[in-house]
C-alpha cells in the first residue's frame, strides 16, 4: 500500500497547508476586524451614516430638525421609497434589478382607483384587484427572467415601458380627485391615516413600511426560502446543484416584489390623496439608490434589507436637513451621488479583504 | 474472479450522450455501479468524467441514453430529483454559497424546521438542531479546525470547504454517493480522513463513485476502476490485477485494452 508521504505532489500540498496555517495565526489588524464586522453585519455602515447625519443636522439646526415632529416627517416622506426599496432589495439580493417597480406601483394604484370609480366595485375588492395586478406584473418579470433566461435589466427595462404605457392607456391619463375618493372609497386612502404620539406623527404607511422591512428581514434570515434567495444571488449554479429550486425561487421573489410594489401603490394614494397616473415616476431610481446606500451588493447575495431602510432614511435626512438649512436642492443630489459611490466602494472593499 | 456480471448493478447508464455545441462530452457512454462497491473513475482532463456523473446526478440532462436506478429507468431533471432518490454528489466545483454559513450550506434545500407552530406556520428554521448536526458531522470527519459552524464558507480554506462538501454528501447520501475529486485541495491528513470516510460509508453498505487523478488513492480504495477516455468508458479494470502504469497507459491511449471488461 503506497503511503502519501512518498509523493512529491502531496509533500508540496503539505507545505502549502502549513503556510496557510501560519498565515491564519496572525492576529487580525484593527482594519481587518472592522472589515470582518462589516462582513457579518452589512447594515452597520448605513446605520452609522444615518446616525451621524442625524447628529450633524441636529447640531446645525437644533430643535427645528431634532424634534419628534421633524424626524417623523422624514419617515412619512420616505415611506413610499422605503416600501419600494424593500421590493427592490429582494430582487437585487438575487443579483437582479427591477426597473419596473415604479411602474407597477402606479399601475396598481390606478387599478385600485379605476376599478372603484369606473366599474363601481367596492373599495376593498378594488384594492385586492390592484394587489393582484401588481403580483401578476411581478410574475411576468420573474417568468421572463427565470424561464426565458433573459437578463433582469433588459426584462424590466421593457416591462417598465409596458406597464407605464398600460397605466396611461388604461387610465386615459385621468386623475381621480382626493375629495371623490374620500367620499366614495376612503379605504383607498387608508395608508394616509395619521395618529400622533407626543409630537411624533405616524401614518399607517409608515407603520406598514417598518413592519414590512422587519418582517422581510426575519423571513430572509429564519426561513429556508430566505436562505435560498441569498444562495441563488450568491451563485445561482451552485445553489441549483446544492438543491435549490432556482427558477421557482426567482419567480416567487419577483412576484413578491410586484405585490409589495402594489402595496406601495396603495400607500401612494394615502400619501398624495388622489390617484394620479403621473405620480411616482422616479421610484425605480430612488429605490435602487436606497438599496445601494443601504449596502446591498448589486452583485447579489450580500447585504441586509434593514440596510435599505437606513438607505432610504439617509436620503430623507439629507433632503430635509439641507432644505431646512436653506441649501439649493441640488446639494441633496450631490451628496446622494457621493454616498452611492462611497457605498459601492465599501462593498468592494469588504469583498476584497474577505476573499 | 470476473468483474461485473454476477450481480445486478444499482446504478447504470447506457448510451449516454451529451454535446456542448461541437464538443461531445459524452459519446455513447456506458456506466455500471454495483451495490456496496467503491468504483473509481479515472481519465484525462476533459475526458468527460464530470459530465458523466452530472448526467447520473441530475445536474446535466443527457441528450440521449438511459439511466437506471435499481433497474428502474429514472429521468432526473434536477439535482434535487437525484437527491430525493438518495444520490448525493460532491461536485468538482463543490456547489457551495460562499456568503452563507457552513450550516446553511450543509442544509441547503433540505432545511430543518422548528417543531410546532413556529415551524409549521412561520416556517422557522430550527437553527440549534441544524448547527448541532453540522458540528457532529464535521467532527466525524475530524474537520474541527473550523472554529465556528456559523462562519461563512468563503472564510474557509479550500481544503476546509472540500471537507464540508464531503461531510454534507456523507451525511445525507442513502443510496449512492458520488465524489468528484474530493481530495484535490486537501492536505495529507485531511485526504486520509476523507479516504477513511469513504471506507466508512462503504461499510454502511452505500456504494461510492470516486473520481480522482490520484492513482495511489484510486488503487488503495477502489474495488473496480472505470477508465474514461474521449467521452466514453474505455474499460473497467480490477486494481488487484493491474498496475498503476497500466491504468495510466489506458487513460492516455498509450495502451489499448483487449476487452471492455478485463478479467483476471
Ligand atoms: N458547461 C459546459 N459547456 C461547454 N462545454 C463543456 C461544459 N462542461 C464540460 N464541457 C466540455 O466537455 C468536455 C468534458 O468535460 P468534463 O468536465 O466532463 O471533463 P473531466 O473529465 O471532468 O475533466 P477534469 O479531469 O479536468 O475535471 C470538455 O471538453 C469540456 O470542455
Ligand atoms: Mg471533472
């Protein structure tokens, strides 16, 4: 029986293994430790940036900014983007991208409105129909990506136009006024309902956004489906070989994304009061911005959905803070641009050191 | 002793064909695995060994040909189908998700859920149970140089990764275990552990397909050696009656066997 030690090949291996072991013995430098912490908790960076920006604007503006009212105003202002960013996060975790989120949102809200006012369908049923339409739009995206194997960017670039055009054609570019909704189907404005605790003002939409993100965060971490979403975003082929039904999981992700966008459409009615086919046109770019600043990797499989909420809030803090400072609105875009690039650079750094 | 014909094979392939464009990776290839044996598959780089085992494990759907498990034709359309049938595979690429933990990877696609309401309705994973299982399996392999069962697979060394993949297959395989170069990245000690594990699996009565370029390992473990050349089975030899240089000569085409099943 030949023994391993006779072989040159294996002795080379042995030496290599020793070298690796020695390397592992080095104490990690502080920088490596930071990198490791970020690797394990990817939402840490956006959380720190969020808290720091609140502190800075609080210091500059005092109680005008640092009040329950102003801080909860930020929540209200980001609720739509926050909800859509939750949908976008799911898709981006699978290494995809969804450019049609805003179009699905508007189309769903238009369906809710038109079904109620054009066909006289009861409000709750119309809402359910809107949610179903959003889910169906998501299914179309998912089917094209998973079954037809088309790149998500191209698929959703196409469906973005298709859904938006459908929205205009179907609604005949007609806005449904807030007073009419209030009188006939107040349930459409349900997400706009306000309640206050002390000086803090919350809406149902804000509560929904926070609950949604906490819920999705839990599902992604503690269910098999959630693990599969990460696995297929990380390496779809490996996931397939190790027993994940990649196609089904992908389609389910796009469907859920569509459903969440439809909820965002419902929340949109609550936020602006009316149903308008021209609203929310830039939700896709805003949601991608929130997700990227939130530290979710565009290459898929890395990041946490909490980060997207922080990302959306960072944008909200900068917008309100700079406005209260009297700065030109362009400064908001300027800083958001800087943050996006910084976030992607941090993502690359985390990957490099961990490899 | 004549090899082969005396018992019914557990897993067979007949006339398997797989083309990638102009490349014929499998060219009317036959394959037989008998109960309780260790079958080594050897062949040059690009001979089609990995493609063969992928066709047997559902990862590749052959263009033509038939796969039978215990005599019954099977048509695996995904690796999951084969896994449900009890065929567990360590792929050459290992098929692991780098960003996920060791535990997550070991249970990918067959996660354990908590008992009661939380498992049934919330579909919550039973992490403590999964972690314990994973730790035990890695301990069996003597791979506990790994400190943290929840560390991401990408933070493991190549050898540790391979160890985790082998542990996963050994833990779940019930009918057939396929190992595509399971010791390629392993050190001497770790290779030894894997070889012991292979013998251990066989002593549980589970047959093993072992692809390897390491001739000493092949000749030490295998009951039969399937020599693969240019997309098909060239011959099957008994390692007790052939030298390593014979095997290498067949593999590289320097020598041509007289019959497909050589006898003593
Ligand atoms: N997915 C693929 N697409 C195209 N060609 C492929 C693919 N997989 C394998 N091939 C080709 O099929 C042939 C057989 O490849 P295979 O991986 O089965 O070889 P192998 O015997 O496992 O080699 P090695 O010892 O290097 O692992 C090669 O010529 C390879 O280029
Ligand atoms: Mg191979």
